[in-house]
């Protein structure tokens, strides 16, 4: 097995082209640099090394013995002995152990895929609040500019006797609020950028490019629910673990069967000097066969039972996660629909608030009255513009959540 990190262009529905490309670049950086994701892949590579460990014959045993007091035989005294022995597990044991290890490695790889998908989701969740922050700062700065113009106008009207000092003070109070809000938003940027950059394992002060617009488009019903339970890496990993436990059960059964051994003894024999004999001093070569008798059955029964219980455990975990996926999908889908409706509402509210504000400001310019209503409508417009930016952000986050749950490939 060989892994190649492939990042295909990510297109989140509802994302502008330039912004999607930027986010895709960040996905690529995160996949290459994130230490948590790299750790998951190292776990997979380590699991692969287990296959050869358990599917290979045990090492042969070689021994040497020297007779301090030579043992006399008919053909001469025995001086030393060499023994070589190789044990063989029951037929199919090594294959079953290798299959179990390979399947567990596959499960590790699926866990790695899930970690990668989760990382993409985390990057998106950290990215979109930066868009929201930029929008809020832009809106707040625009609000300050408008209030500055209102202050100038109210001052002129006060000096001309067509306005009141109260109008000037009202604008001044709102300007202080807006300036404070903008300062707070400026300070909020650093922790958001730090969080984002650390997901990419970059310097916390690294510049983050954020798109200046998000396009919210409608999604088809049951968007892509059909793949919810078929392609999810977590469910696939549990399937591989179940199969690995089945292979471990077979291996445990076979380990409880006799092991066969073959060997060879080589005995060095000295010559007899007291008589002449055929084969005098001839070394002895003796083939051997051995069989282990697994009479202590408790450990083998325990291994089999352990594998069976793990199969049941993984099956229950799979059912639990499938339930969690289904409920998570429905919540994410509801969030998408909710934000779609809110976006439509806020679009209408912004348009109508702008119209009302223009009418009120025109009336104030003519009469010098109802300035408090102008300020109230300006703040209402500010509120809806901010709510719209938040709804756009939450919409994209909900789509990112849905893409993670459905294991979208990029």
C-alpha cells in the first residue's frame, strides 16, 4: 500500500471561485503540514510493518554443546554437538495472522482518511469566521463614516438654529460605541488568525488571504445523503476491524493446534585408539521431528473469545456511529435551510431599511426634525448587515459540516 496525498479542487456549493481556490490552497498546506494528520499516517505505516512480523516463521534455534567428559560410544567418544531446529505453526496460521494485521492496517488508513476530512472541516470552520470578521469591520467602518457625516450635518443645523444640541450628542454617543466596537473587532483578528495558522502548522502571524464575498446558492434536497453510510471512512474502518477480528479468531483457533518441528543434530565423535572399527571416529548426523502438544487450552479459548467479543464491540460501534451520522446530517441540513431563509430575510430587511433611511434622512434635511429616528434606522440597517454576514458564514460552515459527514472527496 502506498499513500499519495491527492487534493482535487474543492468547490463548496455557495463559494465564489476565487475564494474556493484560496481555501483549497489552505487545505493542501494543512494536509502537508498538520502534525496530527502526519501522526495518523505514521500509525498506518507502522501498522503495515506488523504484517511481516506476524506472517513470518519463527527464528530457527541453533545450539552447541561441548562434552567436558566425553561420552564413549562404540565408534568413539562424543566431543561436541550442534543442533538446528525450526518450528512450523499449524497450516494456515501465518496467513490468518498476516490477514488480521493487513486488515488492521487498512482500518488505520481509513482512520487517517477520516482525520484528513476532519482537518479540512476544521480549516473551513477557522476560515469563515475570518470572512465574517472582515465583513463586520467593513460594515462598522462604513457606519462610522456615515455617523461622522451625520455629526457634521447636525452641527451645521444646530449652528443655523434648525437643529438641537441633543442631536449632536446622540451622534457623538453612537460614534463612541462604533469606534469601540471596531477596536474590539481589530483585536479579535489575532486569535482567529493564530487558530487558523496553527491548523496549517505555520507561524501564528502568517498572513491569511480571505475572500471578500460568498455566494449562497440553493442545494438539492437530500444533498448527498445517499453516500452517508456507504463511503464514510469511520464506518469503513470499523468494517475492516470486524474482518481483522474474524481473521484473529481463525488465527487463535489454529494456534491451539499442534506445532511441528524439524531439526538436525550433528555430533562430533573422536576416534578410538584402542581398536580398529568400521566408521571409527565418524561424526553422527541425526534428523529429528518434534511436535508441540497444546494441552493448556485456557489461553487459546481466551484468545478465540477475545476476538469474538471484539467483533461484537466493533459492530455495536458501527451502529452507534451510523446513528450519529444520520442525526448529524439532519442537523447540518436543517442549519443550511435555516441560514438560507435568514439570508433571504436579511437581504429584504437591508433593502427596506436602506429605503426607509433615505426617506427619513430626506425628511430630516428638509425639516431638521426626527433625527433620532434617522439614527435608529441607521443602527437597524447596521444590525441587519451584520446578521447577513453572520448568516453567510454559518451557511458555509454548515455545508463544510455536511461535506465532512458525507465524506466528500476533493
